[in-house]
């Protein structure tokens, strides 16, 4: 195969290397693991691994270690390239009159499927929580910026929703129609690689009237499409 997928907690990636015919003697092919979006040694162990074929074998395997950390990450990939080790000559060029570039070539050469992509799926949980649990805004500002933070190290965008609440313990509740635009969902999108994201909550400026200070509450909605997301203490 030229494409593999495993979970970070699996600990290793086992690659299958095949030959189109058996050899009468043992030989070795190099498998060179290198960075894609995954990084050596943070996400996997890179370098040169040996694919050893015994005499008569047409299939062998190479095992590449995967690093299982406790960081909530997105899916990452690394690459594995087949190479002939030093000491094995590569096919000689054709000379005029020869029917094939490999008419007098050595036994071993790398085929067209010389590169594999290994995808690592992270299964570690990550948290999302409010940057601040209490904010004060003047009515005439007409909006308040609310921010979330996460420990997720990611290579793609993801969105967390907020909803407003009116807890019974609030004595001076803000009205979701007259004081702010409530009764709705407020999406907060973390852009690629960002650990903080904000959204604006509209505030209704109803003019002079001598109202007392009023309060409303926002809560983080557990995202159903992201089961690894944990709501932090500042929820």
C-alpha cells in the first residue's frame, strides 16, 4: 500500500514492502521516514529503516515508531520513501542498440510505488474554555467580545458554539430581546493553528432610562462532532 492510517496510541506504523519476484539471495532496501505535517521526533521517529528480504521472499515489513503524547492534535502525516542502500548499483543507462534500459541492469531497482503516506489520528482529548469568566461592558458599546482558549494544536479550523442562559440566581437579568441579542447560538471558530478565538455578542443600546446593571450568561455547548473536546473549568 502507498497509504496508511493509524491512531497515535497504536505506537507504531507497520509498512508492507513487496517485490515483484523472489531473489535467490537475501537483500535489504532502505525506508526513509521524513516529515510531512507530522514532525520527527515529536509525532514519530524518522530516519532510515531497513526492509530485509530473505532469499525467496517477496513481502516484508518495516515498523516505524509513533510518538504517543498527551497533546490534543489534529490528524498529521509523514512520508516513507524507498531507496536502494549504498553498495547496490542502480540500473545502468541504455546504450544504442539495446532493447531496454534494463537489458543488462543489476537485479534490484525501486518500482514506481516508491512513496507511502502515513496518517496519524490523535485520540487525546483537548479542552476548550472561556478566556475570562466575567466581563463588564457599557451598553453604548453595542457589543462585547467573548473569547475562548484551547490547548489543541491543530492544522485545520474548528468551531465551538456558545449559548446564552438566564440562571435563576441572577436578580437583575438582562432581557435577551431588549438588552442583548439572545436566544441564539454564537459560533466561535478557531483558525488553523490558533489557540484563541473570539466572537462578538451584540448589545442593545436602548437609550437613557436609568436601568440597573444587568447580567446574562454564556455557556459552551459540547460539540457533538468532536467527541475528544472536553469543556474546561471556565465553561
